């Protein structure tokens, strides 16, 4: 039966309405699919330089952007760190939840007592850190806010209580290495030996994904490159040399993958370094390199 003109018009109207609704939801769906990667949050890392010109230390304030939960890593010099914490906690930009220490040395854990006078916080760190609350076991994990996953990596050598903290937030990865790994170098073996540093650098840290950004406890890159150039000549070392001449700060600019190329302490199997040091295995080379660096 043919439709009456009024029914025909009504059907046309309903069909266009249906088509419009489908189009709208399709465009909403595709917009959502496209913007998804943009709304996936990355952790926010703020460097706080301390004792610039002498110790050249770094404290780091790491924040989960959505919940605003923050941790402060190695806040060793309160006069330089407290104003940053005060401003951001008072404005509501962050909710400070923990102090994290990479090891017990005074220029890393020495600010704990003073910070505790202003903020009641647990301290996560090595067993010898001042007023430590919890020493996480090797490879144990905790979270910051909703999205940052932290893994504690025991790396004894510089001190026996040295812990590196590996942070993951979606596709973003960072490792806070204290005085174990520097950009282009490593810490002195105060409480450990070459076997331990070789394990820390070339087994524990080397096993992290290559795109993990490195945040060390000090800005020592210029001195480290100067030494690296005496030991080895490669493209990566030349690039690091150029970068460190042009930039005062190098933290977070290089990855574990870069360190495997330009850090001589992570190239203990390089035949050129082996022949220079006379070392036949990784540990012998590590020992010889550290002794050469200490004398340089
Ligand atoms: Zn130290």
C-alpha cells in the first residue's frame, strides 16, 4: 500500500534524524579514539638543583598529574627544597605523600629531619638513611597516585644501602639512580667493590627498557665525559661532550640505551676498553676503570 504523503514526509524526517544521530555518534567515537593518547597522563618530574657550583646535587619532585600525589626524592638541602614544596602544597598543586632516599649519604638523606618538621611523611629508602620508615626489598613495588608504578632496585656498591627507583607511567619511564649511575659515569665504590658495581650497572640497570630516562643524584656529566674521552672515542661520547658543553643540566636528557653507548662503565665488554685496561672480564675492567677515574 502506498504511503500517504504525510506518512512519507514523517518517514523521511525520521530517517534523516536517524542518519544524523549515527553520524554524530560516529564522529564522537572517532574523536574519542583519536584523542585517547593525548589524555593519557605522564608523570611530572621537577628537578631541584642544590649546592650549585659545589656538590651540584639534584632533588626531584615527582607528581602524578591526576591525583596530584607527589614524592620528593633526596631533599638533602631544605633551604633550597622547602620553598618549592611550600609553594606547591599551599597552592594545592601537589599533595606530598613520601620522602624517597637513594642512599644514606648526608647530601642525599641529610635533609630528612628538617623536612619532617614541616611535613609528616614516611621515608622510603635504604636501611642506613636518617629516620627511614620503610626499606623496600629488591624489586618490590608501590604506587604514587593513580598511575605511577615504582620498583625499588637494590644496587649496593657506592653504599650498601643504595637503591635505584624505577618509575613507570604508561609509556613514560624514568630511573632515579642516586650516586650509582651518573650520565656518562658511576659513583665511587665507598662501601662495595667492582663485582657489585658491575652487577648494579650491567645487570640490574642495563635490564631496564632502553628508553628509560636517567635522573642521577648529581650533575657530573662534564667531568665524566672528560674521562670517557681518554678511555674511548666513539660517536656517542662525542655527542655527549657537545651536549654537556652546551647545556648546564643533563638529567633526564639521556636514557639507559644512551648510557650503554657513551658510559664507559657500561661498556666493560668493549674490546678497545678491554685492551686499554688490560682487563679480561667485565669485573676486572670495571675495577681498572674506577681506579683510573679516581686517579684522574
Ligand atoms: Zn653518595
